[in-house]
């Protein structure tokens, strides 16, 4: 059989598989629509689907938590984890590859610390999609689902967004300790040059605002930094807070008796839920301890890096250690376009971007391992796309390039010391095992033990799938 014939056969088989999956989805939706005639409700359908998904998609030892490091702006694959030293000068640039502690795997010379920890990493070198816009591709990265409007930097967040992966965790694996189930810091990713501004997909989306993450803003490295919204006013001791909260609950109960019955999921119920969550956060000693970054020894804080990214990553470790199941650390607003290196690519990476990223990620991996937490904590490092292979000679920059880029996974059942997928000679396109951002997001859910065939009701009680891709099994087995 010729190679071209095998490719056609493989493509045909893949197409058939995609068709069967789409048909199955339509059948499920039709079944849901017929339930009323059988005297069943949507709740019965969701319960049945959840049970089926659990039996089909369970993982033997799921991760307890995920730290998602979102490298907002799009790191260059050619200056990080997929270097091409044999490429022409206008592609390879000025950085050199360096050997790691895994024979045969090389990464950028400026990741000096991470090179010694590559045995813990799965490097995905075949991430690929076709959306060059920050906002819509950012949505795909943090939700694992397509944005409502594709290839758009002009569409802001809306209720039509898919839920952030953290919001799905909040819904399906809610934290029972009083701490939030989903925390984002140090800001909501936005791009001041994009008409839409804030990237969609960073909240509860169609799950509703009760699954929005807690947002911790500011610079955790600042001496006077305190978690936003978690400090009591100076004239409000804890006892007074407790009495005011009890009075508020009494007044709410009396109001409900006087007014007509309100829907269980209506605005009043959501307000009550937010009040309850706020009270738990303010009143709980356990919660206040989790957010007390000053309790970390100076040596540990120095190891992560005394900068906004390093201290945000340390806070993420502290939160998962106290029971928060998903913490998202967005690369911060440095006033210079984040990892979006359209100009001065090499100086920006060497001096401003790679050093704090290398220090924080390597410290996190070592810290989690020393605490016996790495096997049960999934660590993710990825941007929304990569950079164009051809360097712009006018300003030594690289333009957006979604067709091939790299991401990292570690811990949480991931097989370390491997690369997955391969790019061509210019790091322009995958030539083996292409991975979509939907596959990447689905794999994260799978690692957390969340059955990826699960459907959840949206605000209008319509069934929505939580995953849009396939699980990358090789990342768990070590077979690329």
C-alpha cells in the first residue's frame, strides 16, 4: 500500500470516527428532547449521562488539583521548547539549544533551571489550530472549547462563553473546605490593543456566575499586598461580622415568607449563594491561613522569584496545598505586551520573560515533589499560540503563529521525560500527533478524573458537552 493511500485511508477513518461522534451527540440530544413524552425530566437525562460517562471515562488515580500557568501573549516555540538549530538563520534566531537531564531532549539555553527537571515534563511540540486572534484563541486555551466567535479580537466575554476549566471543576468537584474551588490571579487576561479587551472564557460562562472563580488582583510580591476582598474592615471584628451575617439571614428568611415563591436558581438565590461564600471566606481561619503568603519562609519566596509571577505561582502552590482544586495564574500585565513579542523578541525573552518563568516553574516542580504533592497535582504551562518561524528583520520580532506551538504538562499522572508530537524543520506545522487546544483541555479534565463525556445543563437547561476534544492517551502511557 502506498504512503499516499495510507494517508487517505487514515484520513477517511478519522473522518468516519468524527462523523460517528457527531451522530452520537445528535442522538443524545434527540433522546433528551423525547424525555418529556416518556414522563421523565431533564434531570433524569443528566443523571443517566453522568453515570454513563463515569463508567466510560474514569482514570485510575486522578489528580487532586491543577495549577494552570497561562502564558498570555503566545510564547515562541522556537525560543522555548522546540528549537531548530539547523534551520536557516532567519528562522533559528540567536538562541542555542541546551541538553537536559533527559538524553535526546534539548530546550532553550535560557531555561537553565528547567533543563535539570525535564525528566518531570511532557513537552507537547505539536499543538496546532488556525486562530491567530488573542481573545478567541485564549478562550479555546482556558476552556478547551471553541469561542462563540472565532478568529476575533473584538468579542468580549459573555454568557455564551464556555466555562473556564476551573469553573467546570467548581461544578463537578466542588471544594468542601470553605475555600473556593477555582481561583485566578493576578488579573483577568486582557489585551489593551484588542477591541474586545478582556479575553472571553475566564469565568463561569454558560454555567452561570456562581461558578466564576475568585479573582485575586495586584502584585503578591508587594510588601502591603493582601488578597482582595478577604480582609475585614478595621472597625469590623469577627464577632460583629457573625452577628451581621445572622441578622441578614433572618431578614432574608422573613422576606421570602412575605414575597411570592422565587425560583431556586433565580437572582435572589444566586445573591444568597454569593453572600454565603463571602461570609465563609471572611470568617474562616483556614481560609485566611491559605491566603497568608507572608507565612512562607523567605528562602522559599526567593526560590520562586521575588516578582509578580513567581509569587503568584507560590500562592497557587499554597492554595492547592490547602485544598483548592484549580488555580489559574495568568501571565501578568507588564505594560509591554506580555509574551506577544512582535518586536525585540530575543531581548524580551532573554531578559524579561524566560528568567521569571524558568525560576517559578522549576521551583514549583521541586516544591511539589518535596512535599509529596507532584503525583497528585497537574501542572500546565501553555500560551494561546506560538510565533511565526520567519523573524521580522525590521524589528527582530515574530508575528502570531497558531499552526504549531509548544506546551508543557507535569505531575498528575503525566509521563515525564518525554516529548509528544513533532514539528517540521521550521517548527511551522506538526508532522506527527497534532494536538488541538480542545484535545489539550480534554486531557486536563481527564487527568483530574472528570469524565470527558459528561454533559451539563446550561442556563436554559440545555445539555452541553464539557469537552470538545480527545484525551491524549500517550501523555499518560509515555508512548508518543
